[in-house]
């Protein structure tokens, strides 16, 4: 696990390159990426039709929204995963843990459930493959120190193998694997595919997880971070459908991303998209920052870390 700050930029999945496999990465990860694409396409097709019907069947709690559509989409995703890789483990938002070996699939069948439920067409589907033993630390001390993002065996869960993200209403799909770059609807993209602007004119995605939403010190810290970041950029988008915005970032439509105590199912997908799209990364503990260039990453990182020190 990276106790110290991680600084990287433009790596594009260097593991594959180091092995002499080139920018297309390795065959095993490419196969996982193909599976991920098939899975999110199956789940996304169902959600697109269900959304068009106007039926959400939502159940609301103080912290979350659940829909029948989320369960149905997950069933379709898991069907693809089990057909192609019957021995793999799965962590799914709706049905929980499914035992397996070698690879663990982290599934978010409906990211942006509240949007879906109220008729806002901004929601996505994500499936990400990681090493099967890359599980979050269960002990309280590790979780508090590192946001639970270290593996019980030492494998870093922030190094996913492959991912796919579907945006059903737009029929968009983003696919990535280590060393293979990012493909958006079949075309290679990077964070510099769109216009590059200076930090003061940047539009930045912002993501938090349950630790922040539950209130307490994490919530106060995040408000300080968010205020500081928003003062440095043109616009900060506090998104409730982060995988959609990770995709936009990966193809250069956003200029950066800031995450604090993020949920695993959304962050793993987003981080791989960002890294494979040649983003510049700064991360330490529960805070991670990505920029389309060094200047943006540095501006976001300085604003966020200064705010945490002062909060």
C-alpha cells in the first residue's frame, strides 16, 4: 500500500509496457475488459428500456435509494460474468459477496440511482476486475488511516486490471485495461482529447463516499476541500453518478477529478479510466486527485491538501 503520496502522470498502464506488451497491454487483461464491456452492455440495455418506460419502483432510506431496476440490471451483469468466468469472485452492490478465486469483479449496476428514480437521464453501469485477494482492510485502524484501501494480503486494490462503464441513455461505453488505454465507443481517447484549459477555467468532477455522507469529521473535512477546490476552478461538479463523469474526464470533456473517501465500486473504475487515459495523479490515503495536465493536478492537490491541513 502507498503510505506516502503517489505522484504519477501519463503512465497509461505501464505494467503492460514494461513487460514488452506495448500500449495494447496483455491478453489476459484484454479478455477481462471484453467481459466487462459485455456485462455493462447487458445491464445498460435493460436500464435504458426500463428508464424509457418511466417505472422506477424506488425505495428510499436516509442514506440511499434502491430500485428494482438496479437488482434486475445486476442480475444481467452477473449472468455475463458467471458465463465467461465461472470461478471468479464478485462484489456486487445489491447482492453482496460471491466467493471465487483469481479475479474479483466489483459491480455497480446502477450508479446514479436517485437520478434514475426521479427521471434524470444521468446514470451509469460499471464492472471492474481486480485481483481476488485485493480486499479492503477490515480492521478499524487501517480503515481510518488509509480509508480501507489496502489489501489484507498487500495487493493494492487501486490497481485494477480492467473495467467498463456504460452510460445507457447515451449508448456510450468506455473500456480500459492495464496498458491498453481507454476506448470510447471503440475509439482511443485520452484526457487531452478535448480542449486543454488552465486550472482557473477547469471543470472538475468531485466524488465522496459514505464516510463523508454520514457526517462527522469527514464531512467537515470534505466541505473544506470542496470549497478550496471550487475556488481554484471554474466549476466543481459534485456528482451523484460519478462513473458517468469519470468517462467524460477520460475523453477530455472534464479537466480533473477530486475524490475523498470514495466508494470502491466507483473509484476503481474511475481510477483505471483516468490512468489509462494518461491523467496526472496525486493520491494519499483517502484523497486522490487527477488532472488532465500537471498544472491542473498540482492546483487541485495543493488546494485540497492545504484545506485538510487547516480544517
